[in-house]
C-alpha cells in the first residue's frame, strides 16, 4: 500500500518551465549602439526594441551564434565586426508568460566601422542610439541590464558616469 500523498494541483504547478538560452549582441558604431525593432512576423516580443538576438542551438557556443545572428539580422559580416566583450548571463522573465518562460541572455558587445544595416524579416526598423537612451525605448525585458554587463567604459551602470 502506498503512503504517497497527492501533490496539490495548481495551474502553475502543471505548467512546464521553459528556459531559452539566447544571445544578445550590441553593435557599436562611433559611440552609438544599434537597436532593432522586432517585426510583427516574429513569434515573440513583437514591436519591442532589442539588440541582435537569437536562440542558441544545442552544443553551440554563444559567440558562434552571436556572430551568425549579426550577419543574418544586419548583413554585417564577421570581417566587419570586432568582438570587444562577452558578459555574464542574466535571466529575464517572458512578458506574456513570466511563470512559464525564462530567457537566459548571453550578452556580447561588438564594434563595427560600417553603419550600413540590411534588415532581415525579423525587424522592421533600426536606430543608432546613445546607450544612455535605451531606457527611452519599449524594449525586450532586461535589455538595459544586458547592455550594462558588456558596455565598455562604465562598469555595470550608465548612471555612474
């Protein structure tokens, strides 16, 4: 005879927790950072401003994925970007399903000498902005915090300058 007690059934208990590992690359050109607005054709975060982002495939190194995404989403090749910094990961809850989905963000900071951007279908607009202005945009969750982890010159916080 089993002495196991039934676990309480709740909506959040029955839902699977999903952890999506993604890269977010911030591209700098002459002191400005590239922001991309996500199009209505993407699955998540439609209309939100972001860096260059993408899912990390199984067994893939985050830097390899970051460089692939940069080329796919902006047209900037590996030859036209210089990787300056890789930050520690941070977690961001999904806007629509915060109790189910967590984004594990692997941030990168790269520099380019070419400000010509060729957007793919994932984005419908781009802007080169002062990094301190990111807070003025409707962004994906924790975009500023991801940038804080890799932005050169101001350790961890833009407001310290």
